[in-house]
C-alpha cells in the first residue's frame, strides 16, 4: 500500500512510487541519499502560503504599493530558502540496516537503523515509515557521528520477515514543503510461531492428556522463584516471598536431570491444523526451557536430540519457524 504523498490522488502517488522503485538500488545494507533520489512537493500549508502571496502581489499591483511588493518578494525569498533547507535536510544522509532479533508471530519486529552523514550538518526531524506501520522520527545533530532508531514492523506469519520498503521524509523547518525518498535495505527477522495460550497438558510418559495447562514443568526439585505469570497454579505461589516483597511470585521446580522429554508432532491430535500444532509445540518448548527440563523435538523432517539451554531452545524454535519452508 502506498504511503500518502501530499496533495496527490492515490492513483498518481502509486504511479510515482512505481517509477521511483525502478531507480532504487537493490540488495544493499547501506544507502546514502543524494539529490537524484530526493523528491519534494509543497504541503497543504505550502499551497495556502503560495495563494496568500498571490493575493498580496495582486493587491500590490492594483494599488501600486511598494511596501506590498517588498513584503511579497521578501516572503517569497523565505519560502524558497525553506524549500532548499527541507531538501538539504535529507541530502547526503546515510542509512544502514541491521537484522532484527527473532520475535513471535503477532509481535513487532524491531529493525535497527543507523543514521550517519557525509557532511557536517544537523539533520532535524527525519521521519521513517513502512507502509501501514508506525512512523518513527529521528534527529542527528552535528555533534554526533551517528544515531540509532528502531523501526517496528508488525509480523503476520511465521518464517522470515523481510524489511519492507521505507519512506524517509521531512518537512523541516517550516512545514511548507515535503521532501521524501524511498529506500530498500537488506534486513530480515526470523518469526517464531505464536505460542498457544491454552495448550493441551503434556504427559511426561509421552501421552497427551485431556486437560489444559499453561506450562510444562517438573515436580522433583525446587529450582527457585520467578515473577508470577498468568495461568500459574495457586499451589505454587511463593507466599513468604510475596509477603516480604509485595509482588506476586511463583515457585519453580526442576525435573529429574536423568529424565528426557520428547515433544513430538505425533502426540497432537490429527484434527489440529499445522499452525495449531506448531503453536502448541512452541508453548511446550518455552515451558520446558523455563523449568529447566531436558527435552528433544521430533517433527516431520526434523529431529532434535534432547538438550537444555538457550541455544537448544533457539534451535527448536527455529525449526518450528521454518517448518514447511525452504531453508
């Protein structure tokens, strides 16, 4: 979807965007804007300002008023200087993209952009926006070599989420002109399946029970205390710690270190769809990791031997995220 340009109908804005897209460099992680890639149009305020100037000029001509001429040309000079300043507020600005950290489907992937410059100049109120996403503003004063911003992009499906086309724009300093450019940068984010909120409870003997629970946990050894999470059993509330700290806390337990848990595709009902199964497995992985259980995963095409730790968890979640996709 085209992000709206000032005073242009939708079909014309889309045509300009298609034309500009043919000129964009592809497969790059850094872009420096120059005058050939920066476009500028008057804003609504700029058009009103121009009409006022025409009215003042018409009055000066009609009444042969020298002060009217002086006001008209002085104000026109200010308007032209504002146009140059707006254009220069993007000129020679360099943008570098970094891959976003992995997120779960439905969360916002935060792509990190680094802003730097070629010339020693202030860059004030520069806005960045992807189609249908939140706008982010940035400033790069002359006293800094670079600055960083996080550009959020909402995820809608698992797998790899690519950084979409970004519109960079500014109306600084007077808001009379809108200068912008489109950039396409390399950047992607691995999106895990969304964890199921109420998954079937996992039976340690390898069978699925008919109950519902929010966690997969061991009962053998006390592991510590963590912050309360929705769905924790009241039986596990750390009442003494709650009384001392005034915050809700829950006891956690480790499973027997010799016990291995297998999270298998076959343990789930055939009536569930692919995405539902992946969401349930995702929740089981998070719960097993949180409680220190040693677990493995077996899904069609991928078998991961039991293990523990952050890297093991990421390996399992990655397998779920890329299930059915070309690696």
